[in-house]
C-alpha cells in the first residue's frame, strides 16, 4: 500500500510508524485507519521485534476527522467501516509478539487518546495532554479506550475522564497510572528508540507471552490463568531463545536472542 497519511520504516528490527497529517492535527480519517491496519500487518510480516507509534508535528492525534464524518453520505456506515479498520489495526498490535511503544509527542484526544492508551509502553512528552473528548461531540468512545482505561486507572477515574472530558497533563496522566514515563519533549523519540532497540534485541516470543497473559489478567479465574502460564512457559522451551537464555544465564554469558 502507498501511504498518504502515515509513514512507515523498519530499521534493525524496529518498525517506526508516524501518523502524518500535521496540518489536520493528525486526525484519523478512513484512509489513516486503512493505512494503520496495513502498517500493523506489514510490521509483523516483515519481522519487526518492536514498534514505535507517534505523530508528526505538535500533536499526537486529535481524534476522528469530524469534517469527514459530517460529509459522509451515510454517517453510520462510514464510521462503522472506519472504526472496524482502526480496531483491526489495534488488535494486530495487541496480539503481535513485538511490544508497541506509543510515543505521545503532543495532545492526544478522542481516537488519539485511545490509540495512545493501546501501547504496551506509553511514553509521553512533557508537553503531551490527554482528553477523552468523545462525549463533547456527542459520541461514545472507540479505539479500545474502554478496554484499557479502567484497567490503567480504575473505573471511577475512567468514568470521570470519559464523562467530563477532563484534560490531564502528562505529569497528571503519569501520576494516575495512565502513562509509563514522562520525558523531555526533545528527548521523546530518543528514549522511544532506545527502548525499542532493547526490545528488538530481546526474546520476542517471551514478550508476546507476557502480552497475551496480561491481557486476561482481569478476566480469567486463577486456575485458568495458571494453566495459561504453564502452557506459555512450556512453549518458550520450544523456541530458540528460551533454552539459549537459560544456557546464557548458567554460563554467565550475555544472551544473543534471535526473536525465535
């Protein structure tokens, strides 16, 4: 796919995706939803071992392109198709082994708020701000925020943010448990790339195991989760990296993981 609203690059096992509509606050339109899904599939297909998702310019993503929504002949059909593609992209990111780092360079509102929350690691510039924003336009949330937000910050705080559209600074979001770490604006991508490089050199299958296990941490019974843990750790012994990591630890040598 020829990208018009994002950029994508793969370097040393790290896929870097930039939402690239800075003149429109990187607002999500139907084309961007399609391209994010393609980029998610492409990252996995081409062997990315870490993914960074960020925005161009001063904004991370201001949310859905409401002008496009308003101009659609069938608004419900348009939003259904667009949300379905965006959700497919987020599902691919969630289920791939490679960790997803969302590098929130500026304001994240609406769909951008949701995308930011979908990261396995959420790095925020000190200039970033977070606002649900959906109900301000008479809409309910999408983009996985109702799945992640309450898990990150608790149900009452999630209701407050989604019902009142309270704006959180990066520091407030971090204090609430919604952001992994806040970094200086000019150091955001340096930190994101440094962390991504560490992931890209790590045991990718084990990272995928962590992601899948934690996804059901709030929904499975203890016994079911224990069974999943047993199956997952046993599966690691059928990879290259699992036995290699053990041998390296016992031999007191630095492991050289392949992501296999």
